C-alpha cells in the first residue's frame, strides 16, 4: 500500500538510476588520428565558390498578369 502512495518517487528514482547508469557506462569520444582526417590538399582544392550570374529583362505588369492567369 505504501508503494502505491509513493509511486511518483519510485518512478523518479528509477529514471535517475537509469540516467546515472547510462552516463557511467558511456564511452568518451576518442581523438581523431591524422590518418582519419581529410588530406589538406583535398580541402584546399575545393575552396573556390562558384558564382552564377543571371541576366534578363524584368517582366512588365501585363506579362505578370498573363503568367498568373
């Protein structure tokens, strides 16, 4: 009968125990070695950004109305 009255405390304790256990058993991330990182030449080769220039005339009000219809 006592457990039914304190069910909220039991659930919170179970969640806290699960969280602490998960944190205690988690593995810390390892540092990357030089072999796992991308070569510097491959990174520098792709640094130029492509530029696109669009030229054209603006539509008149009549042309916009024709497209909307």
